[in-house]
C-alpha cells in the first residue's frame, strides 16, 4: 500500500516564517549599529519552519504516525472505532507577578477582561470504549485533503465512523 502524508498548509509552514526571517535580516543589516545578539532573532523563524516541516501525519499500511518536533506517536487504525473533531474554547490567564499561566474551559460569558480566549480544533481517534487514544491538531489535514484522509482511513478500516468539521 502507498504512503499518504498530511501536513499543514505551505503558506503557514514556510512563507510566513521566511518573510519574518527576511524582515529581521533587513532590519539588522539595513539599519546600522544593532547589537550582534539581535541576529539570534533569525533563529525563531527558522525554528518555526523546521517545526512545521517535521510535524505531519503519515498513514502507511494500517498504521497512522503522528510526527512531531520532539517524538512520534503511532497507532494502528485497526484499533480505532471513531474519529471525531472537537473544537475547544480555551481561556488563558497570565499573572505577571509569579509568571504562571493557567488554562481553563469556560463559557464565553464567563470571560474576565484580563483573560484571553482562543479556539483550538483537534481530531481525536477513539477506541471502542470511546476513550481518546490519539489526538492531533486539525490544521494538519487541510480542508481540501479531508476527503483523501477519509478515503484512506476507511480503506484500511471500513468500520471507523468519521465526523469531521468542514470549516474549522
């Protein structure tokens, strides 16, 4: 069986960090006497590019592998009974006095002014008991690749129920 690879959008993956690198270099080289240590700002966008290239999903044979910057996770699709999409509303608060960061889930109306709200969409692979055995960010499967992902997974295990959000 052939290998199917799913990774994030190329624009998000390479173009934006590359533009950041060019801007940092232009500012550093074009505007005079900046400290040499400021050149280390270029490492940040390069690290983003490397992280984006390394993070991907690979489906080969009956195994789904989730490659991350540090480590890999793999699971047999024969053990999966359902794939669901969960949209999480995350509310973060930061306390500058002790440099702690707390995250909680709460309804939108309960958000305080000093709290920051964000949304994260993840795909969860569930076993027969409904327990999540693997999750990964939804941006790894582009909306135009969702049907290819569904076809690949159902070809390996036709009993998997798939419920994906089309517009995340």
